[in-house]
C-alpha cells in the first residue's frame, strides 16, 4: 500500500486508467472480431460499417496512448485489406510465397557433407595420478 498521500493518489489514478485502457482495448478487439466474422460470412456492407466504428475507436485509443499509433495504423491497414479481399485473413501476416530451393554447387555440397573433425580423446585420470609425485 502507498505510504504518502501523493502515492495513494497516483495509485487511484493508475487503477482508474488501467480499467479505462482495458475497456478500450476490449472494445477494439471485439470490433475486430466482428469485422472478421462479417467478412467470413460474406457481409461486406456490415463489415464496412463496423470498420468505420473500429477506425474511430482505434484512433481514439492511439490519441489517449492506450495503443501505439503505429500499431493502430497496422491494424487498420490489415483489416481494410481483409475487407477489400486482398488478404485472406488477418492471421496470414508473415505468409510469403514459397520459392524453389536454391541449387547446390559441388563445393557447398561437399562442405555440408563432411562431418566436423573429431576431438582427441580425453586423457585418463589414472595416468595423471601416476605422473604426480606422492608427498
């Protein structure tokens, strides 16, 4: 518990802010899920109206420092791509087109085929003990 009046006030303020921030983030996440569900169900008009609400709430969260402005811009961009049909899902963030594996040359094949050199076996402790003079 806080020891001073100012610390008690800061504690109350931070608790109030935490609750407000949590409510804002929950609302934004719910809107995002509703948009994705509408797109999945083929209701583009409903998704567009929900996107307008999402955009407003996300910008408000960015202005209140609940979310980082770049994170808001990224979320809005990805959702707009999903609504426009340019992206299948918001989850395919890092999906890239698969490319053919590179052809290996004889030199790289030989370098990868050879095993690393084996270490010399460790000396036995008995040999070490035999070499030491007894006092």
